[in-house]
C-alpha cells in the first residue's frame, strides 16, 4: 500500500497496485470500493480488530460477521458490536470518488493524528484486510479475483 499526499494538507490517498483504495487524514482512515454494505461492515470489523490489537488493547470478542450489526443513526449507518461503535459506513452515493461502492471509516485517536502515525494505522488495517482476503470483495480487485464476485 502506498500513501500519496493530497496537496499540502493532511490528507493522503491510499493506493494498492495503482488502484485507489481509500484515504487517511488526521482524524480518520477510510477504505472504499466494497460491493455491498455487508462486505463493508465485515471489512470494518476486521480493520477495527487489527487496529485495537495494534493499540495494545484487548479486543472485545467479535467472532465474526454475526457479532456485528449495521444500525441506522439518522442519515448515517454504523457498524456496532458489543464493545460499541466500530466504524461509520459510507454508502456509494455519499462518495465523490471514482472508486464507488460502499466504504467505511474508522476514527483515529488524537495521538494518532500525526501523518506518520495515521498512515501507519491505515497500513495495519490494510494488512488485516489483505491477510483475511476481504480486500477481494472490493470492486478494484474483483477482476483480479473473479471467484470472489
């Protein structure tokens, strides 16, 4: 995964094999391009678990997709587990990106807001998505892995 700065600001675009997969700024890490809401929710729970482990905290037991819920909160949707809110889901219509599809964003702690720490947290999440194979559910990689479609 490569992070490319957008202008002179705090935002970075995230790329894998020259395909945009998300973005990171001082407050959130976002991954985009999942085919369905359920795929995005599953990916969010995996990414959140990896981030929790990296932070050195004991993760709450989230055994699988059945342990998380997608709840509507006003005009937003969130991935909820017994431990609390894991991520905010981003519907396809809310994105102004060429990537399209569903996405999710996970908030960073204030001490993770420095560029190098924020991108490091994004890498932790991306490695978890890669190691579990969930990234194959992203539209950017479906042609590479047709069995995942």
